[in-house]
C-alpha cells in the first residue's frame, strides 16, 4: 500500500474521507498550514455564511414583490385608456414634478450605496450621514407624491373617477407605500447602528434594506416610463 493511501485513510482526516476539505489542513489539528479561517462555502469545507443565506432569502422575497408589482403593471396597461370621459394622463401628469420625484429617488439610491460602503468599513459617522441623506430624499419623494394625489382628488380626478385613475392610484400608491415602509425601516436601522454598532446581525439587516431600497428604484423606473412618460404623451 502506498504512503499516500495510508495517510489518506488514517484517522479519517485525509482527503479521501473529507471530500470538501480540498486538501486543506484542519486548523484545530497540527501547528502548520491552517490559519483558522471560517469556511465560506460547501466546496470550501462548510455551509454558506449566514450573510449569504440571509441575502439569498431576501432576494426570494424581492422576487415575490416584483411579481406582485407585475400584476399591478398589467392591470394599469389594460385600464390606461379607460378614462370614461374623464381626464387623461396627458391632462393631469406634470413632467416637472415627476422629474423631480425621479431625481430624488435616484439620488437616494446613490446615497444608500455610499452608506453601504461606509458600513462595510464600519465608519459610523459616514454611514449615519449617508443614511440620513437617503431618508431625506425619500421623504421629499414621498411628499411630492402625496401632494400630487391630494391635488388630483381635489380636482375630481380621484381613483373612483375612471378605471384609468383607479389603476394609476393603485400602482403608484403601492410603490409609495413601499417607500413609506422603507423609510420606517431606515429609521430603525439608523437607531440600531447608533446603539449596537456594526454587529453581524445589524450588517445583515442593513444589507436587506439596501436590496429593498434599490429594488424600489428599479420599480420606479418602470412606473416613470410606463405611467408618466407614455401617459403624458397619449
């Protein structure tokens, strides 16, 4: 029997009995070669990290949310020309206002990304600053949207006026509701960072928030293009 075969079978520590170790020494056995690094994946000798698992699970949630938005987009597309003699999109949509909303949300996504970079470096001051900027821009976006809804209702163009307006209020209002929830989540994250610092569980929650906020930005691009751009030209 060869020496390598004997070494592989002795004590169950060889690669023949440990196919996921890939020839790495166990950091708890022997004095050389191992540095005590935690395995990062099944092929590296262990399960995926908790951060990876949490991020993957949250992506599944986001996909379910996107499916829900897809249904609202489809409903709006069907109802877009069912005005019942009421106002059309070209008559009620203000390009200047929606452009300002879009700029606010895009900038908030950028500042959110900067906050994520600062959090990875565990720079509390920079993280809190960029998260605060994200929150202020999100509040400005939400305030403009609420103002638009109030003015439309006051002018008799509420959701009960026509199928088109019902679809509009439902789709845009659903996105606005998500933004409001995101702002509450953001405030909670800022409080946790201030009180607990950058613990692993706080970092994972911040990762999920970043994914959520960027997803809202992507959905808004669809709302801006399909509802406002196409609607204002019809």
